[in-house]
C-alpha cells in the first residue's frame, strides 16, 4: 500500500516538471551537409482552387465530370475535393488554365463557382476565394468620355481593373463600352458612376453586369436573394428599400444565323462588303473557334460579324451553281454555346418531318389531291432542310 502511494507521488512530481511549451519548441534544422532529396510537393504551376458561392456539391463524381466536360482541357484535368466546399483543379498546360480564367464566370447547377489561381508554394486550403472576374458594360457615356482612361477609372471604381475589351473602339458606334473587373463577392455591386465635364456639367454612367450570379436587390451583394437578406430582420417590411434591380443584369445575346445583305459591312475599319469573295473573308466551316467560343473574343455590342458559309454547290439540271451564301453571325456572350444544340434541333426537325410524311401518305387518293400533295412536298422540305440538302423545287 505504501509502495503504490510512493509511485503515485513520483508520477505527479514527474508531470509537474513537464513544460508543454518547451516540448513544442523543439526544432529540426537541415544541416549544411544534409543530402539533397527530391521534394514531395505537387506541381502547382497550373492549379486553380475553387468553391461555390452558395449551396454545396451533393455528388462529387457528377461535379468533376460536368466541370471537365464544360472546360474541355486539351491536356486533361485532375480534380480533388479538399473540403466540403473547396476544390483543387490541376491542369497540365498554360493554355487550358488560361482559357478557364478568361471564360469566367462559371456556374455549376446554377450555382456560381468562384476560382482563384494558386501561386507557387501556396497552401490551397488556406487561400481566400472571395473574388469573381466578370465583364461589365458601361452605358450612357457621353462624347468625350469614351476613352481608355475612363474605362480604366470605371474598372477601378467597380472593383479591380483587369482589362478592357479590344473591340471597344472598333466600328462606327457603340451603345456601351466593356471592362473586365475583379469584384469582391462580399461587396455591394456598383450601380452607377458620376462624371463631370470641364464645363462643370455632370452626368451618370450606368453599369450592367454580364452573366452576373443572383444578387440581392436590397443590399446588392451576390450570392443571395432579397428574401434571404439579413437587413429584413432589422428593418420593418414597409421601410425596406430596394435600390438595386434586374436592370443591372445585362441581357444575354443568343446565337443566331441570318441571311446577310451583300452590301452590309461588319462595322470595323477597312472591312469590305459581304459581296467580297469567300477567300478574302473568314469562313464558318473553316474554323472550329465557334464551337469553343470564348467570351473575351466575342463582339457583344450587337455589331454583326459577317462571315461566309462554304455551302456545297447545288446541282440544278446539268448546271453547277457555285454561289456562296452569306450569313450574319450574332455572337453570344455566353461561353456555354455548343454545336450539339444545332444537331439536336436538326434531329427534332427531321423526326417531325418523318412523322408528317407518315400520316400524309396514309391518306387514300393522295395522288389526285392537289392540297395534300403540297403538304407532302412541305414535309420533304422540312427533312431536307434539317439535313442541309436543297431540292430543285425548293
């Protein structure tokens, strides 16, 4: 009994002599003659770290497959989940990672994806991901204020200036100018900016944000709607003011193909009418850039870009027609355009035309019915149009 009490007292004395802080101050230093070994750090030259602005990823397997299909990196991509809402995207070439950065903002399942490029030696779990790069339109600038200096000042006022649209000063007239900025997602969006001329006259220029995520009409912060705004808990409903509106969101232009007049110009200096030969102008079929369209390379001001389609020659009797069809290409500001949409629409038209032919041919005596014969021809035309084939009677 005495021996056990002696052991307990000696153990207590031993714990009292231990200083936890001194134990943790133990340092291991590399000696000068230490043999050089290969560092185990991963290649962080082409890495992005991202998170969703709101919501979460419920299925990581679906998430990584969708993002890989959306970005289509030529050299591939590796995606790792670091935390519940933090992901590491490792690319294998500068072109692939730069294409993703230039195409921002990106969304997954209608949720905004924030991305930040990882600097060499940084810890991907520790960096802040609070900014979003986007294009902003500057409307109602008056004459004398449509300059590169004004664009830069507006970019610095909105957030952090990134670049100016190279198409800002091309063409005859622009309804607005564009600037790419880096915005802190916890700051309110800027609605307008005041300018003053040398004569003292002041006016406001207004901002429209392209592909902006959901933002609050009460506080102007991205990531939530007004019904989830914290201010509704501090202010009576009848006194709540909504200074922000949907007008701050720039409308999305859709991709469309229209027949162009041969006398139209593209609006750029030195451009020739569409009547020029196909060898002097860009061709739609000769380039694959339309399928991988990038926002930074689009002309979002509504000034049509005139191109040519290398349509196959159409045989009419024994003569060969070599006329090229001109089209106006109205560029889309969305990076989500895919040629598969056109294939899907054509397939739908072909199915409708086939169904139409089936019902019309089932009608007895159709060979003697003029109207039904016209309907039959119309059904054939629908199918041929979806297949891009012209008929002699079209």
